C-alpha cells in the first residue's frame, strides 16, 4: 500500500512539473512508462501459474 501512495505522489509531481513548465510532451511519456511498468509487474506475478498448467 505504501508503494501505491508513493507512485501516486510521483505521478502528481510529474503532472505539476508539466503544468508549471508547459511541458505537455512529458505527459504521454510518463503514462506509457506507467503502463509498461504495470504490464511488467502483472506479467511477473502470472508467470508461475502458467508454468503449472504445462
């Protein structure tokens, strides 16, 4: 739970930086990185269960 709070605060800081500096190009990059991170974490937790099926 602590990690989710940290990620939320980090995302908020990125948004604040983009808003203050008019760096709108950074928002899609950060969103793609967060989505890739979610896929990596989700894929690593599913992998052990796939191996038991074979």
